[in-house]
């Protein structure tokens, strides 16, 4: 458990460190003075100044940061300051942090594709080629559903289903349609699910409901048929680029569908907003399902962070890019005091939102 927490925390720190390195390298490229590059947040544990930059390790393991000269003061025009540079250079420095998330995702997926294979959703008609044997996994579990109450978890692989009081009623399949048909045919009867959870095999009994809530299904699970698609090393960069692009394209589509369902008051039990604690729990579960699944999740998180950071919200890189766009339109910098106040308000709103989600995460745990 402690090792899992350490791995998850280190993964998030590495993600955020690469994000800040995107800002760092482009700032250096354009001759902007980087005052400090820190891993974690102060108070400082260790620091060393090399040329004009302090490299530090800090006590609070909440990410990383880059301190750039003149970044928060558009009137600061001294040589080497952020605000003394042309708009396009400032925009690229800000965008560099966002782009680094996509680069991380691309690299992870490329390496997986060439070594162990990328977990990929496939239809029931896909039969595999020996190396790519498909499996049916639990994609999500609705809260307080029969699956949830019996201990079935997202990521579990379904190996076999059996009616507990009838040994002749048993099926072994890797097809979603056959599993759904078996469950639908035995509502109200206790089914014994033989599952694989990482390296562990277990049997879990659960009884599908005759009259489930709208949008959930009898058992309360969403299923995905997955195969590890492996390619030759020279083809893996193309797979990395393709999957990164597809995942990026899917995010606004998913958000649009979710918002539309919320407006129309359609239940969305498959969607659960989480905070840092919930994200850590999901990453911990993925780690238990193997290194490949865990790294793929880290890649997807990186893509989500890239998209989220690009939103035009003050306190995010996208919001700061918005202020640069306004400056380009009105031909003068936005009043720094106004920008700082707006940024502070949105920053506090983001912190409050994170606290609310964290409270919900903790409540779900207990």
C-alpha cells in the first residue's frame, strides 16, 4: 500500500515536472531569465544555483514550479524578463508547458506499442492474432449497484460466469454480447463471477437486478473488450501519435456529451468526478492491473491535463494565453493589478473545487 502511494505520488510529480520543463526550456531558448526550477513546493530541502537559476527540491510533494523573471509584472521590462519579450515568444513559453503533456503521452504510448502493446478497445468480431488475445474488462462500476456492493471493481477481467446453484449453467467467453446476454437471462439469480484482478484470481457472487435504475443496467457495470496491440518498434511512433491524437479529440466530445446529458437530466452513473484522492485511488487500482495498464492511464491523464490546461481560465496556461491574446488585440498589456486579481479569484475557485472533490473522494472511501 505504501509502495503504491509512493509510485502514484512520484508519477504525478514527474508529470508536473515535465510540464514545468516545457516552460523552462522555451524560456531559456528565448533568453528569458529563469530564477528557479523547483520540484515540490517550498519550504526548500535543497537548492543549488547554476548560472542564474536555482535548482531546488522542496518539502511539499504537490508538483513542481518554474519562477521566471517578470512573469507576473507586465511593467517589468529589464533585460531577460518575460514581459520584455515579443508576444509570440511569451505565448510559446506558456504553450510549452501544455505541449509537454502531449509529448509525455506520445512517448509512453510509443514505448508501450513497441514493447508490451497498447491496451486498445476492440469489437467482439476481433479474434486476435495470438499475441493480441482480447479480454473483457469492467470499465466502470455504478455506485451502490449489485456489482459495487459485491466488491467488483473497475479493471477486473471477467473470465467465467456461473449460476451458483446450477453448475451446468456456466459460460467462458471473451465477448461482451455473450456476457450481457448471460446476465440479462439470469436477473434475480446469484451469478458467480470468476475474475482476474492484476495477478490475483477471485470468485465474486452478485445478483443482477430485475428493475435497475435508468442508465445503469442489471449489474451496474460498463464493459470494454480490450486487446494489447503490439507493433514493430519502427511503427510504434505512428501508433503513439495516432492514439494521442484520438484521445485528445475524444475529450471535448466526451465533455459535450456529458454536458448535454446533464442539461437533459439523463443519469450518468458511468461518470464520476474525482479530486486528488480519487485520482490517486484510480491510479493505485490501475497499478494493480499491471505496469502496462498503469502507464497507459498515466498517458491518458497527461492528455487530459494538456486539454484542461489549455482552457481559457485565468490561473491556467490557457487563461494566461487569453491575456496575451487580449494584449495583441488592444495593443497594450492588460493592467497587471486587474490580471492578478482575476487570476487570484479563479485560482481560489480551482482550489475550492479541488477541496470539494477531495471531500467527496474521502466520503466514498468511508
